[in-house]
C-alpha cells in the first residue's frame, strides 16, 4: 500500500515535474531517490516535518533515534501568533534494544505522556527510517492511542529513505488529506473564502499578507500550514478557492481537494510588486465579483503609491547592481521579479527544483545573456560569480561562505532567514536588507590588500 502511494506521488498528475506527461524529455527530478547515507538536501522525513511542524498547537513526535529529532525543521523560522507547542521537540529516542525488541510500546507510552502533560490539539507521529525498516505498525499504534487518549493522533509515514524533501512534503499532505481535512466544520464561512497552501510563515511573512486579504473582505479559512491551528485545517474543505504558494510542494493536496470537494486552485507568489498584484487579481478574477475587483485595484493603487515613496532611497543605491540568485522552486523566478522591481539586474539564477515552465519563465526574466545554473556547489557558484562580475549573492544560509570566498555581500533568502520578504511591506524589507548587505563597511576592508601584500608591493624593508 505504501509503495503504491509513493509511486502515485512521484507521478503527481498536476505537477509539471511529472515525466510521464511528456515522456523522458520532461524534468526527471520527481524520479530521484535518496542514496543510502545521503540526505540530498533533505530527506522525506525532513520534508514532512517542514510541512506539518508550523501547525502551532499540535505536538510533533519523531518516532526514531534521537538524531532524527535534531533535523532541520528546528532552524526554520516559522512564526506563531499564539501557541508555541510546535517549538517543543518530542522523540521516542529509539535505542539498539528497541530495534531488536521493537519500539511500538515505547511509541504508545510516549503518545500517552504527551497527551497527559500537554493536552495538544493533535499529535503528529513521524515514522523515520528505523521503525520503517524494522516493520513497526505505526498506523495501528496511532489508532489504538487515539482511542485511549481521546485526541487526534496522525501517523505521518515519511521515512527518509523513500525519497527527497519534495516527496516528504507530499507525504505530509497525504496525511492531512487522510486524517485531518474534512473532519471538522467552520464556525462561519464568508462569501470569499480561500485556503493558502504551501505557505509556512517563514520569518512572519504571512503577517504582511493576511491584512491585505482582510482589507479586501477575503476570508483566509485555513493556512496550510504557516501559523496554523489544527482545527482550521479540519474544515479547509469548506473554502471556495485554494491559493497554492511554494510552487509544486503540495499540489497533490490542491488537486485532490478539487476532486473530492470541488474546490478549484490557482498558483501564485507573494514576492515582488508585480507578482503580489498578479496574485490578488487572480483571486478576484476567480470570484467574478465587480466590487471585489474594484477593491483589489484600489488596494493595488494605494500600495503601489506608498511603495514608490518608501523604495525611492533604496532604488537609488541598488540601481544596476548585479545579482546571482541561487535558490529553488518558486523563488527561482519570483525573487528575480522582486529584484528587478528594485532596479537590480539578476545575471544568473539556479534552476534547482524548477520545471520546464519555470525554466522558461526564468530565462524570459533574465534575458538572453542571463545564466541558468543547472547544477550547484561552491566551485560552480564561484565561477558564475567571477564570470558575471556579480555584486551580490542571494542564496540559502549554507552558501554564505561561498560569498565570503568570492569577496561579495550575501543575503539569505531561504528558511533560515530572520526577515520576511513577502507582500508589499516585505519588498521594502528586502530593499533595506539588500542595501545594508551591499554597503556594509566590512567589504571595503575585505577588498584591501593584506598588510604583507602592501609590504611586498612597495618593497618595504621590515628588517630591524
């Protein structure tokens, strides 16, 4: 059963990554399997926890060795406007003895203890590699524990060895579809009710976007899953429209909600002025309401005028600066648009986790002279930076040392960042952080010759 589910997710019909749609010429990244001993930028368990941990009032129990509990979700800056239980790490801490004799009883007791001590809205149980390899029936344990503690106990079957992070995202979505979505009813549903899918409120970005929907009279019924509460996801099936952010990570959720509940979906981005405007207009166009469309246009005009004033001092300093962008998914092209809104020139962008359509859009935004970075690694990045004479590298946190080697400023754009760049206010924040990075005095000192190089250049006699 689990193998069948994996195969279905790897050939997700709604995803342009799906090589079965157009033969082997299509992007093959959906078929990549994790190699033993290597996480390949994030295993399936990593992807599942990234997706579900932002449900802030739930407990997240990692069923596996202690090392799995230290996975990368702890470094993500998903913000909460209320409960902080999601920040507490829970693990069954399986040992060699549990591997030999089985860890099912240990898991059952852990669920009981969490329910008694914390009374969370729900408990998500993540099956990692070890219990999956030893054949533990995690689903049955969760079902028995659910009846005992009187709380939802949701098994998340995403052992790391089954694939990469994107597959883990989809496996988490399958858990929501099977055990959560459709199990509750909302207190009230407005005329324009939407769900946000694939937005994780990194650095509080949602808090710059949600007020815009509120001003427009659009009800965000459920957030899947940034700053979410378990109950709101239970009634996500009552929305009128799904707005999918973060490209292809949870398309399986959007597609299956369309099949089961008749909820259409559109894809959008919150990065950059043009993309934010386009997203709001897409939502208004779906509802075909003249008053809503008028409110959207009025909001866009108001925010654009304000942005022109707020961005003016930054644009003067950022104009013409050359940027290399190294990230993945929707950010590969949406951040290009945001940088161009600020007058910057993106000279190269990565195409990791990008579909053929994404690549075409990236190339269109970059122009004929733009460089598409197909692979990765420090050596290739350094060569691209040298060849394009870039002034700045925008990438994930682990690439900051590559920027230091190249002697250029760096800005973190991935999940470890501490500033939100979404929405209109986020564009101002992005402009400010870019300016601070580019004009930090440290670069003047870094680019100066070392003292011993000065001595050699001018033939100084340092003898005594």
